[in-house]
């Protein structure tokens, strides 16, 4: 009986539509615009966050290892990580 209930649940789930079809042909373009907007606006947060994270990690290593220059290495690595994300986003968008 449990097998029958599971198969009924699986069949019920297949009948639920995932998205309603749109009758407006321009809605896909609007969705595409908002998807691109979200993708590029995330860079406004990723670039400074990567830079700050690299700087903080370098600062923590400076305090732990009693040095005075590792924060610069962390800062540069954070900036590089931000630019890598920028390039990855640009390449993935241009390939679509």
C-alpha cells in the first residue's frame, strides 16, 4: 500500500505546472533584462566584498604572524578575486 501511495504522490507532482505560459512575447525580453540586471548588479556587491574580505584576512594574518605587510597581499588577492568574478560574469553572459 505504501508503494501505491508513493506512486500516486509522484503522479500528482507531475501534474503540477512549474510555470504558467505567457501570452505576451515581450515578457521573455523583460525577464531577460531583469536577469541581466540582477547578474550585473551583484558585481556591485561582489567586488567590494572580495576586496574587504582579502584585506581582513591579510590583517588577521598580520596580527597572528606579527608582520606588517600581509594585509597588502590579502588586499591584492581580494581585488584579483573580484576581477576574476567580473570576467567570469562577462564571459558567461556573452556566451549566451
